[in-house]
């Protein structure tokens, strides 16, 4: 199959897609959203240090607060502009997860249509709350996608999050992690390090991730 879209002609490297699914509800206002914004900027800076990762890692950002919003469609890290997110509204988490999964499936189809290989996508849910909408259908889709190895779904809880609900959304093999305080910077540096390892390997290869120093599993 021929390579078509200009972005893949200019950069035909395998892609490593990650969707950041970020809670921007009102409870994230103040220091939490400020630290989150700093973490996003640190993520870009760190990925850019790795030549291979900067060509392979593609980031999209979906936020959920007053509405579900695509803040950043998939771009390689050199095109990524760290946003200044603002907090407002409630927590339509179920709708946001469904949106992110659809976005990811569309991107994977674009890769296929353009003959570009891709690593297993990551979806990174970050929240300090609980869904205020219907979420059960989204949770079922997450679990089915994980079981069929179509993605890896990570759930990061910020203080105040409803861990009981998050355990029902997260896939059984990857429990929610509680962020240490507001240490978003360590979280995103870990994500960057993980993406570097993944993008340096072969598609389909099992890669050992770096130790998690930013959070812990709670029971």
C-alpha cells in the first residue's frame, strides 16, 4: 500500500499513539490544574530529548469538564503545543472515554490506510472525581479493548477521586494508581520515559516499563 498523507511521507516512522484523557471539572481548579499544565509542558520537553521518540510518539488530548473536548488531535511531539487547561463544570467521564476510544480507532485506521505501522496505543485517564454520566458502557469497551490487546488503558487518580468507580472502569490487569500529591511532573516524565522505551523497540515486542515513582496502588 502506498504512503499517502504528507505527514507520513515526511515522517514514515512507526507511530506510538497516546491519548491523554484529562478531567478538567471544577474540582481540578487552582493548584491541581496548574500542576497538570506544568506536567504537560515537561512531557513535551522530555520526549523531544529522544530523536526516535520525537518522530514516533503521537499525542492527542481529550478533556472533560463542562463538555467533552478534543483539545489536541494526534500530532508528533515536535508539533505538540502544551495547552493551558482550565477547570470548569462536572465530570462526563463516560462520554469522554467513548470519545477517546473512537478517536483512537479512527487514528489506527489512518495508519493502516497509509501503510504506517503502530505500537499498541495507550490511553491515559487522569481524574480527581467520579463520572457524572453513564459510564458502564465505556468501561465495558475499555475491558474488551484491553482483552483483545487493542490498547493499554491506564487510570491515574488524583486525591479526591472515587476509587471504587475507577476500579470498575480500569481493566482488571491494570488497577488505578493514586498520584502522589500533585506530582504531575513525575507522572509525565515517567510517561515520556515509557514512550521512549516503547518507540525504541519493534512493533509487537514486549517492553519493560520504568519503575513507577509517582503513585501507588491503593486497596
